[in-house]
């Protein structure tokens, strides 16, 4: 009788613990927003992270991905994550500049040696520069950067051939609607004109802007070959994107599951480097097949003129970034 009672008591306690443990059976659903279109590297990244996190947490965490600006443009997405209406999302670091201007330093043109360096310098687990910025981002915006990944090297496109900043003087070029892009395009000689990515093709077709800048996959997937003729291989920016999440939502996830999220994002982030290597040549061939003409240094493209002009403008507009830029460049 005593043995039976003991077994019953143990079983009852086990059931009680399972029922009262807040995360034992619960499923956390995280709404993840971004502006990427179908088949773009950033879309593949978000989908892969969502798939692996669900598997590795045995369904405890389900990430529901909303691509292609379904939950609004960049500004709406950032505001939604700040308020908690959206759990997480990704975009250029500079998109968080409306909350903390310093975050844009990680998108500084000509700051990274190569794609791999851009990921090492933006890993929130080890980058001292990013950890410093993250602390302020949590305090001022109630959100934090939890990952980064590589989208490609950004190049200029235009209806006209461009060889130096002089060729862009006084002409309207689309930039991501954040201050750093305006600074960069101003340094390139252009009149910076903010346009949301969802409206970019129309803006180019109607002549609102004559050119823009993006990685090759975006240029192809957005079908910009229909409204642009030339691709200038300026390589002015390693397009590394930040993944950010509402701080209260992040704090509400158990530490073990947060680690799974961080490790998974870092793992898939490294995969994006491989994706870029595997697809960059393909996208160039695809764009050439669509009639786009590529302009390189052998064709007279003056990369040094672009580098000097852009860095001078960034230094003028953001003098407070100098120390962080040194820290980023120092990452091995």
C-alpha cells in the first residue's frame, strides 16, 4: 500500500510540474518581418532560421516570417519591433538609426576588408563595437541586435554609364531611406532620393530617380534589368544585415532557447557567405543575358575616386564614428 501511494505521489508531482512550468509545453510564436522579395538571400536566410529553430527547440519556438514588406516598410517594421507588435526582423544596421544613430556605423562604405570580415565584425557574441552599441540600443529603443548575415556586395546601377563621381553630379539616385545612404550618395556626387524598395522599380521607370545601388541578387530579383542598363562594379558596401528583436520578448525566452536562436542565426549567417560565392557569377550572367552592361576598372571605373569621396563625406557627416570604425577595422 505504501509503495503504491509513493508511486502515485511521484506521478502527481510530475504532472503538476509539467503543467505549471511556464515553458514546458508552451509554444512561443515570433512574428519576423522583412522587406526581401522571393528568392532573395535575405528571404532564404529568414526561412532557413525559422525552419531550424523550430526543429532545434522541438517546436517550443515558432518563427512566422512575413517577407516583402507585408507588415510595412522599413520604418513601420522598426517601430513595430520597438513597440512589440512585431517580435523581430532584419534590415541594414542603418535602419535603426532613427533610434540610435550610431548603429549605422556598421554599414559604413569601404569599411570591411571582405564579406567574411563583415560578419566577424558584426557578431553580437564577440564584437566589442556591437556590444557597446547594443547596450545603448536596449536603453534607448527597447530592442537589441541578435545576429547578422551577408546579403552581397552592393554596386551602382544606372540608365547611363558612370565612371566617377563627376558622372553622378546633380542626378537623382535612390538610397535606402536612412541618413547614411544620403551621405554616401552625396559623396558619390548624386542627389540622394529616398525610395522604399517596394516602390523602386516604379521610381526608376518613371524617372523619379535615374539609378540606385544594391547587391546583384537584389538587382535581378527586383527585375531592375527592365529599367536599368548599366551595373558599375563599385563594391562600395559589403551588405551585411542586422537581425533585431524586441528586448522584452527576447528576455522572456529562456536562456537555453536564446542560445539556440543565436547559434542558429550565426550558423545560417555563415551559410550566406557560401550562397553569395555560389550565386554571384550566376546572377551576373543572368543580368547580362537580360541586357545589362557591367562596368569595371578595366573599363575606366575610378574606384579610388569613389572611395575617397565617400569616406570624406561620411567623416564630415559622422565624425563621432571614428573610434568605432577603428574597432571594426581592427577585427581579425
